[in-house]
């Protein structure tokens, strides 16, 4: 179970990754993203996850350097999560990228960068 601040960070990270890497957030990616957040907080109702995502969208729209903010949150999560949780973040990014059937070069580059940041 992740704390609220961690869930908010993950929601922003996953949203920024899903949209900013290729300029499109396919419906399949959004469903995968929501499912991954639900795995982090299985005790939360689906409506709570929806509200979390709405907040992430508002925050996302308000940030100029969206991928820069995602990188900052990735670095912060490194000090907040244990090794298994960090590996899950990387696996979640891979699943979100694959949800629409293909992984772009930009998505793969971000995943590689996140893996290096999170797993060293």
C-alpha cells in the first residue's frame, strides 16, 4: 500500500510518461495506468482512483516541463520506496507503454532512464 503522496506522485509520473513521451494517451494506456494505480492501493475504491487521476491531470496541465517533473518525482520515489516497489514502478511503465500495442523510442528511452534512476 502506498501513501497518498506516493500515489499522487505515481499518478503524475504514469500520466506524464503515458502522454508526454509520444503526445498521445491511448484509451488502452489510460486503462492500464488506472489499473496499475489500483494495484498500489487495492483498498481504494475505483472512484478514489478516478479522483486521483483527475488531480494528476490538473497538476499535469499546470506544469511546463512535464517530463522534467516526472523525472523529479522518479528521483523522489527512489528514496521513498523499497527495492521491490521500485522494480514495480519500472514494470508498470513498461506495461503502460505496451498497452497500446507498441513501445515508441521515446517511451523506451524514458523507461531506461527511470530504470537507471530507480534501480541504479
